[in-house]
C-alpha cells in the first residue's frame, strides 16, 4: 500500500474535489467576512485617518528633532567660542609668563655679574691692601734699620 492508497481510503472518491473546493471557499469566506460586514468606503476613510495621524506624528517628531538639532548646534558653537577664548587667554598668559621668565633671567645674569665683579674687586681690594701693608711694613722696617744704623755710628 502506498501513500496515495492510504489517503484515498480516508476520503471517498466522489467527495475529494468537492471537499477541496469547499475548504478553499470557506477559507476565503472567513478572510473576507469582516470586509463584507463593513462599508469599503468607511474602511478607506478609517485607514486614511490612521495614516494621517501617523504622518502628523512623524512630522511632529521630525520637527522636534530638527529643533533639538538646532539647539545642540547653537550650544556647540557657544562652547567652541568659549573654548577658543580660553585658549587665547592661555596663550596670552603663557606669553606673559615667558616675558617674566626672560626678565628674571636677565636680572639674574646681571646679579651674577655684579657678584662676580664684587668678588674681583674684593680680591683686588684685598691685594691692594696687602700691597699697601707691605709697603708700609717696608718703610717702617727701613726706618727702623736706618735709625738703628745711625744709633750704632753715633
């Protein structure tokens, strides 16, 4: 027995095409039954009204998104402007600090030169003082020798 034999035994031969057509008709009738009870014009109007609501909602959403986009663009522009101003202020501060550092560096160099010159003068001053003291000692010793020699011959 094949599959066809089994199926044919379940449905009598005369009823096969009728049942198939009847089941297809019943299916189509059940699908179209809601349409039969309502007026097609009314259904089109309802559908159009719903689509209009959806389109209006989408339009409002798009308008809100556009406004939000414009607000964010304005805010971004303001932030960029503030950031550029702050960057300019930082550059100015850096330039002023560099000028101050250069000025302090020049002052430090002058102070170092002055200290070095004072040391040289101190050394020269000390050397000059030592020379004067040496001459004074030589004069005193020479005077003493002369007085001693004069006293010896007297």
